[in-house]
C-alpha cells in the first residue's frame, strides 16, 4: 500500500448529496500529517481519528494543530452549506466526541478556530479549561463543568470540525473545488 494514501487512522467526513448525513472517506496521511483536497459542491464536516494514542482520558491535555491551506485558486472563496445568516466566515476548529448521543457527548473549541484561507497557523486549546469549549447545544463547558470533565475523560474521537455562519459543523469547501488542507495534530 502507498504510505501517502494510508489512512493512518484519520477519516474525512463529508456531507452526502442530501446534505443531511455524513459519509466517511479515508484522509491521506504522510509523515504524521493528514490531508484532503477540497471538491466543488462537497462539504467537509470533520477530519477525525479514533487512534488509541490520541483518545481516551485526555484530562489536562492541550490540543495543538498546525493547519495549512494551499492551492486555493485566485478569486475562489470558502463556502459552507446551510449557514443560517449569522455572518461568521468558514473556519476550522477542534472537535471531540464521547460514546453516546446526548448534547454533552459532542464538543467544539470555542472561540479557538482558524478562518479558512490560503496560509497556515497553529491553533491550541486546553482540555483543562472548559471555557474554551461548547457542546452540541451551544453551551459553554463552564455551564456544566462536571459533564465537560466526564467527556474529556472518555474521548473516543478527536480532530477538526469545519463550518461557518451559525454552525461549527455544517461543512466547508471552496467555491471552485480548488485547494488542499493539511493537518499536523498533536496533544
């Protein structure tokens, strides 16, 4: 198998044509960096891993990711689907989940994010600071610190989420499908 195409435990989740369900696709991994190409009309929602070395009890850990975006054509813009009119630009942020399907099983770094554009940046977020996170219902980790601490202690998937306007995970792409995103994730 070509190591540049090995999943390395990272999966890109894109919205299916209905825009209501996610379909997994293996991300390319090379030298510890996961990447994917944007595609016209294909909205990437997540880039995550369930790698045991990066999940489990993450109490007190700090997540770090160097995000690089390259090859976006001149004049192309980043777009999201089903925005809602809030005016927030397409961005990428940390995401983690725990087993189950309750509001407090899904968490996004908030306000820590990177506005999508050609270039690169390193973002960091402390899992020891609930004020840097919000749940599926938009509630800050400080609103339910015990729920946040319990979630951090049993992470089963971690990575990045893509969205904009009113949502953190409504997916993002470029207007012409150009560009590549690379992620070098650490904790």
